């Protein structure tokens, strides 16, 4: 059963403002974002290709025949497969609650995935990620693994609109989209927040200071935990970065609000003081007038009594 969303206390990122320094939140009572979900993936890679291949190239659609021919040719020649044939071998995700203002990590998800187009991991891939053939040989396929991922999410809210998907860079969203297209499914990651861009904007940093996850952690004084290029560890560290970003954002906003409240209170006090002073003066004047009238009455009365 779908849980009813609480419309009174939810926040989400606004992604349609890419200007430098933008890192804004708003309330949206139609599609409540109850959780931020930080996702990281690891994929097959080969030494004589760029392991961080351009994610956009994965979006290009090719005919099935051309793909099969390319794959057969690569296997026959022992050459490196094209970047469009990279496959996910690990999914890592961290769930952060978005409504309390504490931004606590709620739960984690981690699963190995068995590649099917090129089932044997390269030595380079294992060295880079520490993921071995033994880890993936009996693992579920992407379709099976992604179903488990969806079921894990929907235990809490069975509507993708309750989640804001976040990742470091564009690669993960593009890779999910590629894998989903291979099984004729629609990717839920079509509106993923690029935390790398948001971090550079929020803290006004140069790419050299936070261009990758390592440098971002170092710049923010966050100690790296776990292994590099392992999806679950990368997701954990990215989630800590996001927690810092959220906290710093709202702390700054709260400070600004406090200053605004203080100024408003001062103006109200000043106005109240002015009004109160005027009222006091009016009251004092009325009292003096009343006292004078009483004195006059007594004088007249006394004069009348003492008259001969």
C-alpha cells in the first residue's frame, strides 16, 4: 500500500537553476521528496580504454546487429570492447532522510552484479575496484539486481517521486539509463542531482579543489572511509559530503533568517516603544488635566463654603 506523504515538512533540491552559487531548496506539496538517495556504481573497464569513459557516449543507440558484430569482433581479436558495452558490476546506495532537518543516514544498499556481455573481468578492472571474478560470477544480472534495489526502496515509499536521486558526476545516471535500455525498462534516474556541480557552486570552489571525490573530502575536512572505486564505499563518502552540504546550507539559511527575525523584532520593539511612549504621554496629559479639573472643583467648592 502506498503511504501517504506528509505535505507539511518536506524539502527538495531545485535543479533548474545552474547558475554559479545556486544550491536551492523548496517545498513541493505535489511531489514530496521524503528521502535523498546517493547512488554509486562500478562498471567493467579495461586498461587500454578510459575507465571514466564519457557517459554521454553510452546514450547513443546502436542497432542490435551492430552491437553483436562489434562484440564478436572484439572477442575474436582480443581487443578492448567499446565503452558502450561497459556493464554495471556493483550498485551501492545510501538513503538520507529529508524531512526532519537532521539529514540522518537511514539505510544502505549494496549488491554485486554479474556482467553478461563480457562476463570475465579484466585484470585492470579488478585492480582498480578490488572486485574479483568470484564476487560477480554467481551474482544476479542487472535486471535481477535492479529489481532488488527497487524492492529495497519501495519498502519505505513505493513511488520514485518520493526520492531525490543524487550522484557524484553524470556517469552513474547515464550508466543506469544504458543498462535499463538494454532490458527495455525506463530508468528512474532521469532527474539525478549532480552533487559535484552543486558542491563546486555552493562553496565557490575551483575544479582542482573538488573535482573528484578524494579532493572534495579533503577540501571539506572529511576523512575518507573504505576502499576507493567500490560502489558502496564511494556512496558512503558521497553521502557524508551531501550531509555537510545540506547542513551548511540550512545553517546559513537559518542564520540569515535569525538576522531577519532580529531586525523585525527590533523594528517591532521600536514601533511598540514609540506607540507606548505616545500612549504614556497621552495618559499623563489626561491625568494632569483630570487632576487640574479636580483642583478647580475643590477650589470652587471651598470658595463657596467660605463665602460670607
